[in-house]
């Protein structure tokens, strides 16, 4: 046991589960990085102030002889608050670009397994344009009450009438007739359920609701630096609900609860919830103009497909600068954990996979006739019961219309 400062004590911690968990000795932090040589946990114990992007952080350096099991770095911190702690990681490793490494310990990186994310609170708030995104947690709130009579609609696929919609755009305008505090929010969708029923639909397909940075295009001069990403196809994290879809700038814990309230209300009305999910790339762009927030700085060579024959440049089969290394065992498990999280924690009914042919590429980018990730989804005891919809092509020309691997799904 090492005393790091008068009020904090640390223990070696445990490798699983990844992310943040509450254990007997305190709060456990665990993160994967195969190629890192040093990992530092950064903590802020005061709730984030609006527009404050330069918070003072406590930094705890992990000892690879004590705080590492295999490729997982871990640390348990005693007596931390059970909510409103912000955290991230500084990670260093080989500075060898030609081998695919992009380590930079000057950056504080977001945990890929963070279940809640704190960033700017108001959608499109240019006063907080450079907001940093940090993980957080809430072990204080009571479990969500789904209700005694709550049931999933379980509508047969042949009977689905799907309405594709964007959570924010659906009610953001004042013409929605909603109070300004709930326009563009998960709660706003609830208010419009009568309208959805009038349309005759029985399922909504939500454009991406994973945390994304709508102001990413405004961080540097470029031809699109006046634009806001309202669609959300630029994932920062695969576990956290978009925090700025909470009502009235309520933040990540409220976003999580209100998302569940939305799903429950839709289900009670007989409407299923399908998520448009983006596992083919992330927000971190390309090597020319990178926007490093997480994966690139944690272990670029693992999380992305790189061309080792061409200066280890990121291969781009997504049209967005990078391609997630979906069939690498670690990345595959991350995707499966993410999908299960949305089913078990948020009760969603299914998924529509954006540019799903990327999920059929091997770690060397070659097309796979039996991709392990797709097989794992089709055979998973939880995910196999979900609605699974694939967009069967990618920007690298892998066109799988009519022949997408499916294991009879």
C-alpha cells in the first residue's frame, strides 16, 4: 500500500473489468495498452465547471511491476467519491512512427471503457469549443426502475415499420412546441411519442447516440470549420450515451437516466429502439490532421489498421481518415462488450451497423469470408436475439450486398 498524498491511498488493483468499477478497497481503474511503457492515472475530484478546460489534476503513476497484468494496467484508489470524479490517462510508449505508434504523454486520454463522459454541457456551445472529454462514473444513483409490468415489444422483423431519426434534430427547433429545456433531448423524444404512433411506425432507428464531439470541425482552420456535426457519425467512445442530449445541460448521469426513460416510454408505447452504430472508425481522423482523444494515444497499432509498408499510415476504408481494427481480439472484445452494454444496461432492441463491411476486414485489411467479429455477434447469447442490420459496403470497395456473412441470421 502506497500513500500518494494525505487523502489518497492506492492499491495494486485488478485487471478486470476494464474501465472503472467499485471494489471493496475503493474505486478500481483498468485500461488495456499492449505497447505502452508508462501509464499515469489523472484524477479531478471536483465537479467540472462549465467552460473550464484546464482543470488541476492529481496524477498517479502506475508501476509496471505492480500495476500491470499482461497488457492491462490497473490501480485501485481508496476513499474516492462515488460520483463526480473526472479521470483520464497519460500514456507513453515507443516513439516509432514507422511501426505504427503515436504515443504522446502530453495528452490526457479518454478511457475506451468509460460508461459516462463529461465534456461541454450544451450542444454546439462554441464558448466551450476546445472542451476536453474525460471519463466519469456514478456509483451513488439507484438502479433505474424499469417497472414491474415493463416488457420488450419483441416485434417480428417482418412486421417492423422503422422510422430513422436524429434525437436532437427531431425536436430541437421551436416548431416542436416543446419547452426549450427539453428540445433536442431524449426527453423531447418522449413528448413526441403520440406523433410517432400517428405515423404508424413501431420502431425508431436512432442516428448515433454514442458520445461524439459536434464541434470537431471547428478546432482548426479548414473549409468546413463553420459546420456542426449534428448527425454524430464520429464516435469518441462506444459505451457512453451522448451527454449533450440530456435535458437542460444536465450532464452525463442525467443523460444516462433520461436515455433509459426514453427507451422505457417507447417500449411502453410498443415502439422498438434500434441504434445506428459506428464501429468502422472513430473521431480521431487521419495522420495529417489527427484529433487524438483516446485510442490513437492509448495504442494506435492495436486499435487501427495501419499500413506498415507505407510509413505505418492509417488505412482509410471508412472515408473518415481511419479504420478500426475490428477483428483484432482486443478490439473485437471491446465492440462485443459495447453492444452487450447497450442491450443489458439500456434495453435497446437492435443495431444498424454503419459501413459494416469494415467489420469483415482482417488485421491486415484483407476481406475475410468468415470474420470472427460477425460470427461472434451472430452466435452471442445476448446479441443473437437482437435486430441486426448491416450496411454491406465500405469506402474501400468491399461490396457485400446479398452476400454479407450472417451465420443464418
